C-alpha cells in the first residue's frame, strides 16, 4: 500500500474509469475514510448513495435525463442522450450528500466543508489502493429535481458525484506546484 506522504503529494483525479470498481475490503476502507473527516460538533453531516451496476447507473442516468428536460424542454436528442450516459463513465458513482442541520449552532458552511472533506478522503483512500476517481458536480448536483428523485431531505446538498473505478490508462504524473507561489510567512 502506498505510504501516506506519497498519497498526499501525488494524488490526482482520473477521468477515464473502467471495471472493476472497488469492492469488499477496498470499498470498506473507502467508506471508513469518509467517516474519519473533521466534523465540528460531531454532527456527522454526511450521507452517501452508492450507485453501481449497470441498472443502477442507468437509473441515475434516467434521472439526469429527466433533469436535463426540466432544465431545457427543447433539448436536442443528442444532448439528452449525453445526459443519460453521464453516470456510465465509471462502474461506480457515489453520491456524496451533506445532510445539513440548520438548527445547529455549527454554521451550514462548516457542515458542507465536512462533507466535502469526506469526498476527498474517499478519493484518497481509492487512490492509495490503486483505484481512480473523479469528483464531479455540475448542474445535476444543484437541481431540486435530482435531489427529490434521490429522496434527499430538504436541507440536504449534493457536494459531489464521486466517480470510481480502475484507471483505464496510466494517468501521467503532473509536476508539483511550487509552494512559494501559495505560502507566505506572516
Ligand atoms: C467541488 C468540486 C467539483 C468538481 N466538479 C467537476 C465537474 O463537474 N467536472 C469536472 O470535470 N471536474 C470537476 N472537478 C474537478 C476535478 O474533480 C479534478 O479535481 C480536476 O480535474 C483536477 O484534477 P486533479 O484532481 O487531478 O488535480 C470538481 C472539483 C471539485 C473540488
């Protein structure tokens, strides 16, 4: 298994993903990583829907297609089919949800940040085990129709669709950025 510093300094996304998706122990570790993130007030403001297998991915694609029609009733057939095919870009998509509690004294943006950390944690756990992933959002993450179709609560937010699988090709390493461009002494 990759060491932690190598993971943290070389992690990258992978847009082209094929079977197999993480299963068994590998998936369990990814789930554990999601639940280990900073969480102000221990609100546990995260929920996850695992979409895997052709028929479940197609169901998600149908939701995207219906949402696309709602967004633009005159959408072309090509664009409609493109929307339907989106989830089929990987063998697994995890819908990452911030289950925000608006009654809590913890600000909503902190709850969202915690949920976002869980997406990153899952990406790292996948990467460390040789799997690839890509964090995606887009308009479907924002649309009420999508949230309702996924039976999310009123205060829930979709912070990402984490596409997961095996990298289709080896992703070339990007050169590291220069910390001096971003860090300064105070
Ligand atoms: C909140 C969030 C949403 C994103 N949504 C998309 C998206 O919808 N489509 C996309 O191509 N990349 C999206 N990205 C960017 C990719 O996940 C990825 O970070 C980017 O391609 C850079 O690659 P890297 O992770 O290897 O640095 C998003 C990133 C974040 C943090």
